[in-house]
């Protein structure tokens, strides 16, 4: 690195080169004063120490089972209110999609997918080579816990090899609250695991700060509940991911504090629990269509800076994942030289955010698209399964390296 660095940044750079952990104020200094190229070089150094030039991708399908939600979060453009004309006891399985096609409705109204539709989507994904379904949705005002258990069981029966990564910590807490008789977080996770749940996605963490929470996520679970779910999952041997939703009402210092809390949790999981976080997914806020639509969307440079600093602060996370639906495929590609080593995924359909509010819900990347992005960035593409085992394909079949 021949660039002339301010003394403070040079000290931080030396620390990173020596493999030492950064303090919160050092992360903040990087936000405030490191130039983007220095950040890229440092994040790249850490990334290449961990996995060289390899870049992971997976063949998956996201399924968002309903947009009805009992919460009204200010940052959310996805949720829809339960229609007042529907009866209190109505529990019909596929409202909003009368033809029972395997898709949500094309307009922006409320919808809920029936379990049959979800199983069809999972089966179609498995037939197209997917190794994972990523299933999340709104907090439905009527569905009982058994509905979600049954969803997992029926996917497992139809597609025994498909990994079910499902339900954010927010949903798990909701399932516990609505269960009758009341089930603890551990009992909910146990019931879901017995039915086929493989791991938890990282959604719902947003920013762990009370001021930010009150301003943007007031009705949602907070830091303590989110960590309770992931702690319990890790204690039970269930792997999970973590997220950070940035670029709305939070400050850089609040982002750093969020990352440090994740790092502390990961230290404890790695030291004494049978599972831990597999990756961190920094999510770039898309204001369009949400009550925070007046906010400017994070720029590409904020995205790169945040991804690089995430890599540098989370020295105990094996992977930093770019979710191209939120950053755009082009920026996800560039980020492969700013600390990112993993891209999610083929995706296929995604309902929760649509870039600029008007993109269709069909948001798919082919394997060829993903590999081309990765190779052109000077990286080596490797297909992985949910647990980061290399996937080996032969004709129409696949196996995960090291799996039973
Ligand atoms: O929890 C909601 C976020 C998350 C917006 O674990 C928004 O592998 C941007 O968690 N703009 C869901 N983001 C997505 C998610 C995820 C995605 C890919 C991979 C993984 C993983 C997890 O999306 C929500 C929330 O944090 N979100 N609204 C928005 N307007």
C-alpha cells in the first residue's frame, strides 16, 4: 500500500495487517476518514486471509408467504393491513390468489400463499437445482403456530434434500406469543426443527439502538428478543445468519455499535455453543414505498464503505454476504473487492423490496449471471449450500462436500 495515510488510519491499518481486533472508535474513524481505496485494500486483505479468491454463491429461492402483518414499521414497504371485511375467524388458506397459482398477486394488494402453493414453489425450485428455500413473511394476524410447522413438514416431505432456511427472529417471537398453550422460543424452534427447519435467516436485526428502534422499528422486537432467539438457536445447534439494515435514520456510530454487539454474540457462540452465525448480510435500505420514502437512498459509496467496515469489524464472522436484490447486481460485483465473499443467490422472486418501488417481483439471477459477475471481478466462483459446504454437481444431481 503506497498511499500516504493519516497517522491514525495508518495505526489502524497496521493493526488489521497484524490480525488484531478493532475497537469501536477505530471502526468509526474508518467511517469518518479512511478513503475508499484504503478501506477496500484492508477489507480485501482480511477477506483473502479467510478464503483467498473464492467467492460463494447459492442456488436458492426466496418465498415470502404473506404480506399481511400485525406490525406497522416505518421502514417497511411490504406489509398490508388485514382487510376489515374479512371475518375475525376467517382462516382461508390462499386469500389474494384466487386462481391458486404459485405466485402472489401482480398488484400491490394483500396476499397470503397457501401451503400447497408454497410446497409447489419449493418443489419447482428443487427441480431447477435449488439447494435452499429462504422463507419469511409478515406476522399474519390469524395463522396459528401449527400452520408454520405444517408448512415445514410438507416441504420436507415433498423435497427431502432442500434446506429450509426460514423465519426471522421476529417471526419466531411472534409464533411463541400466539402459541396456545404458550410455547417458549426453544419449544417453537424445536417443533419447527422436527418438522424440517434447517437454519434461521438473519432478518429483523435492523439496528440495535433504542433511539433508532423507537424512530423506525417501534413495534418490532428489540435487541434483547432478537439475540434471545439466535442464542437459543445456537445453543440447540441451529445455525443462523445476521443482518444490519443501514442507510435510514441511524448514524455511523450506531452501525458500529450494532456490529460490535453481533461480534460479542459470535464470540460467545464460537466459545461454547454448537452453532454460530454463518454470515453477516448488510442490507442497504430501500426507502421507496415505505413511510420513510422521503429519505435519500444510501449511495453506492456508502454501500461499499459499510460492507468493507463490516468485514473489518466482524473478525469472527466467516462470511460477508452481498444481497444483490438490495445493493444491485453491479454493486454486489464491485463489493467482491471490498470485503464481500458471498452473493445471495439466484433468488427468483422477492416481495419485500423492489428497487425504486416499481421493479417487478421477478428478481432472478441465473447461475451463469452470478458466475460471470464473480469471474469478471477476478474471483473464483464456488457453489455452496446453506451451511457453506461446496456443492458438487453431476448431471441432474448434486452433493454437498462433507455431508453425510
Ligand atoms: O428483515 C425490510 C429488510 C430483511 C426493507 O439471512 C429492508 O441469508 C431494505 O433479512 N429496504 C429481510 N431492506 C431480508 C433478509 C435477508 C436477505 C437475504 C439473505 C438473508 C440471510 C437475509 O429486509 C428484513 C429487513 O431488515 N428490509 N424493508 C427496505 N425497505
